[in-house]
């Protein structure tokens, strides 16, 4: 059945990459998760789209159940990894959906390998402005890699698990609900109790953030994506990356679509899964996937570049 989510693995350059997948027929959708997250953040989207789409959600190297080797954790390296995954799975092109850091990876992927991208969907995406939470900025500070193990380690994970069980029992007696986005945050923090995951997290964060905020932006190359249908989805209550980035991106790209989820935070796909899946499905149905011609891309680049 299309709504059954399977976990599979593939070897890329000798490294194990885990991915979730649902559905075998229909348009292909590639889901890219955020920093310290995993394909688990797309579980509800996979279940809802799998009935009439082929959906792939990898755990990027350094995240989730994939290997966490020493190496390059830049956006360019992730984009190359995404290309290699699609080739390994014999996928020619897909609608590419990126959340948070995954949005930055998606934009980099479109820039490096436009022929693989039919449509681009940016969800509370990085790479659209400098603003980002102070917690992520702090990771870029010298010595952060030595502080994190003191806060996040196997011992604190055991204590945290015991505390969550105790708090959970108390909350179960009260008319309160722990939101799915909070569950994703807890899962991300739990993953960082492992040394290799922490190292990958620090390297990845520092590749895109410094103390001043986000230091990588894809907005200067939006013109190269003029023929690619673009949907921007954002949680109005996002405390990690402000919704103002969504409005600015929508205004900058003619013909783009914008959906702001008023009741969502940084994880709209978790906070409002039905609406998110419906929005994504409608966008795919209503738009024609781009077919990038090299000459058109070349002419666009030449029109915006040249000798000084």
C-alpha cells in the first residue's frame, strides 16, 4: 500500500545512507530534512503522499540512521550526495522539498544540478536571510564542540529519558498536549548525545552559520531558477528562522507561491500534516515541472554576469 513507509539503505562511495520511502507510482518527491533532524520529520508527509506519489526522504550523512563519517558537511557536499542518491535509485528528476537546512541544500542542488529538479519547495528554509536563532549562532563559537559533550552525552540522555517519562506521566493527567514539533526537537537533541552525530552537527552548522547569523544565501541566484515552479511554505510562529524570510523570497521570485501556516512553528509538516500534504499535492498537480535546457541556463547566467 502507498501509505506504508519503508526504511531502506543504499551504499554511496562506501558509506551507508538510510532513507524512508513510500509509494511506487506517480510523480517523484524528494524530501530533505533539517539540521540535526532526520527523515523521521517527514513521516506524516510520506504517509499522506505515498498513495499517489513516489516519495523519498533520506537521512543525510551525519544524521539519523545514516553513517556519520569525518568529511565535508557543506551544502555543496550534501547537494552532490543528493544527486548520487537519485542516480543510485535510477530517478531522473523530482520535486525537491527542503526543510530548514534542507532548504539550503535544495537550493544548492538546483544550482548545481538543475536537470534533476522539476519543482522546488522551501519549508522554513535556511539560505534566505541572515536571521537565525541565537542557539544555532552559539554553535559557531570557538570551543562549542567541547561544551556540547558536557550537556549532551549518553548519561544526560539517560537522565533526560527518565525525566521525560516522569513528566509524561504527569502531563497525561493534565489537559495539555505536547506538539509534534516539540517531539522533533527532543529527537534532535537526543541524537546529539552520540559523539559522531555531535561532530557532524558542529561541522554542518558552522558551514552555514556564524555568530552574525546565516552566512550562506541563495537569493543572489534566484534568477537561474526562473523556469522552476517555486512554493514557499512557512510556519508563522517559527522561532528559528523568521517568517519575514518567506515573504521576501516570495516577492523576489516572480510567479512563486506562498503558504503561511498561522498555527505552525518551525515544523509545519509536523504541526499541520494534513494541510501541508494537501498544499504540496495541489502545487505538484497545478504546475508543470521544469525541463532545464542548458542553453537557457547559460544565457540567464551570461545576462547577469560578465567582465567588470
